[in-house]
């Protein structure tokens, strides 16, 4: 929420790039949450950006068991994997020039929403209790039959699993 408020304050943009996840909470939700607060499309798990033009960007994203390619219009947010590009070291001249550039600092008073209860730990919608890898669920069933028979079988399976 804080990042979305700061982005609103800074003004217009076409593209926001975020990392995939942090090392503290490790929830991989910051990028998608920022895009929700800003009301814009986002793509997570971006592994490559093959094309970009004035209207949008084409990305490859990892989904379980596959790579999908999607096109997203601007403005948008992309959450990228750490290996998407190899960062390059800045030149000595660029480092020297940037030493004198001012850094914009924002405080609560600069935000559109100035309620301190909406920020920090108090404003967080999540509290990480424990971090652990999810269990793999590789169980699959493949059904082949007519449409009507498959429909009936699916209905029975949903009832058996107590979804309906």
C-alpha cells in the first residue's frame, strides 16, 4: 500500500518493474498487490521480455509446467525473476555524476492517504507466521468420455469432495 501511495505521488508512468519476492516475508505478493492498489494489469513470474512498443509489452511468464507468452497494455506492472537480465556495473563517470543527484524522500505528509494506521505493520494485510515450501500436488485424473458422461462424473466428483 505504501509503495502504491508513493507511486501515485510521483506521477505518470508506463511500466513498473518489481522483483519476484523478498527474502523477509517471501510471499511474492508485493508486485501484484501494488498493481491492485493502482488498478492496473500485472504479470508475475516474468522470465523474459521479447517485445515492447508504444502501447504495451510482450512477456514470457513461468506457470506450473509451462511457459506462457502474454501481451500487456501500458500502464502495467511486471514482477520479474532475478535472472531476467545480468546487471551491468555503472561506469566511473556515471557513478561520479550520480553522487550529486538529489534523492527524493517521501514521508507520510506527502501521501494522499495520511492515516498512519494504513502503513507499516499495523496496515499490513498479512502477518507471516511461518515460511515453508508448499507440498507438491501431482495427483491427476484423466477422463475420456462423452460430454454428458463427463459432466455427470465431474458433478459426482465435486459432491464427493464436498465442494457442492
